[in-house]
C-alpha cells in the first residue's frame, strides 16, 4: 500500500532538514532583534500612556463576545457562500477552495491572459 511514515519523515529531514534549520535560525535572529531593539524603541516613542492604553485595550478585548449577527454570518458563509463559490470555481477548472497562485493554477492564468490579450487587441 504505502511507505511507512517514519521513512517519509526520514526522507523529508534528509532533504529539507538543513534548510529548515537555517530558516529557524533566521527566525530566531529576527525575534531576538525585535525584542532587543524594535520593541524598546517603539515603547519609548509611544510615550508614558502605553501602559494605560494597553490596560484599556485588554479590558475592552476581554469583554468581546460573539453575537447573533456573527453566528448568522458564519452560517451564511458555510452553508451558502462557500458551496456556491466552490461550485463556480470547479466549473471554471479550479479547485473548490485554495490559492489563486500562478504556480497552483497555470492553465487558469494562461486562459485569463489570453482573454485579456484578446480584449486589449479589440480596443486598439
């Protein structure tokens, strides 16, 4: 049927492990720089009201609750919008959900480019 999951993990780590580690080091460097330099500079430029503004924000944010409108929006999105837009995307050769990137859907972008070039040629 298929290969063992540990074989797949070993393969991925062998091929991508050094790149993952390098990116993790870069992320750590960015985090350290932000903590050491960016945040203190921002805090000092903000002024003396930072702590009171932050406390007020936390108080307001802590009181947030979902209301009926939020639940209706969720239901409409999940029961109507996503199925309808997914069907429309499938009719046009795209997956029901996902990225519109050129890499993911080169045939779609080729068709769109041809259509646009056709419109452009008709205008001149």
